[in-house]
C-alpha cells in the first residue's frame, strides 16, 4: 500500500500520474492532493516503455522544453500509430544521428 520511507500511497501516485497524462502537472497535483514537485519527481522515476525497433514512418520535430539547460528538445513520433517513441534532450544533429 505504501512503499518503504514514503508518505504517499501507491493509489495516490497512480491517480496523480493518470491525471498528468491528460492535464498539466499543476492541475494533476491539485486533484491528487500532492505537491507539484512530488509529482514531477514521481514522473521522472516512472519507467516509460520504449521500442527498440523503429516503425515504418517516423516524424522528427523540436519543441520548447527548457530541460537540462537546453531550450529545445527533439521528439520522435510514430506517424501511423500516433505515439511518441522517444524524446531527445536537445536538437543537435549529432544526437539525432547517434540515436
């Protein structure tokens, strides 16, 4: 029900992550009754499922994110299934080539 050394139940964590999928972190934190900082830490610790096989058609775009000192991040998306494949930390060409 509660993980060791935690003060928040697993059901609250799950509902907060579910709320953050459809709204902002601030709104999800308010609805769940936890702080925005706690929610972002939960989100950062949550493992995202990734595919190692790229689909037939992908889209590469950049967006403003302000994470890790970079102004822009790169998103790679599956065009046919309309799903996010991965988010790269910045938009440098070498990073995209290595990916």
